[in-house]
């Protein structure tokens, strides 16, 4: 399963009068819904989106993510990761950084549903 984890710097957005947090989250949600993805989990200010179709997941999660990277409010993104199981080690997750492209980290799987 592929997932996108994102977190905005809500305190900085509140200080910037040009943006409304609710509008940004609505825009993010609409972009992922339009691609056939859904909100899997929300914990505090961390949001996780996914799609059930494994074969289409990278493209379907990637398209809205690229649009988000071009948004004027993207500068307030604290975390933005594409998460998937390692193809070399099923006990590891790969977190591909979508803020700092070409950076990634490997994390042990703690939960079967990760």
C-alpha cells in the first residue's frame, strides 16, 4: 500500500493573513479525491491519504502531490512523504521526501497495516 503523509505548519499559516487553513485542507482533500484517493487517517495535524488500487497508487497519489508542490502555500508544508514498503526488505518502509526531492529514509515496519 502506498500512502502520502502531510503536515502543514499551521502556526505560520495563522500568522500569514493571505491564507486560511481550512481552505488549504479543503483544497488538498479535493485534489486527492479527484484522483480517486481518500483520507485514511488524521492525527492532530498529520493527514494520511491512500488509494486501494496498488498498481495505480504511485500515479494517483503523485498527480495531486505535484499540484500541491506548485501551490503558493506549499512553503508552509512541514512534512510531505510518499510512503511504501521497500521492494528489497518487507520489514522496512521507504519514506520518499516530497519537500526535498531525491531524499528518503527507511523506517522499520511497526504495524502490519503501517
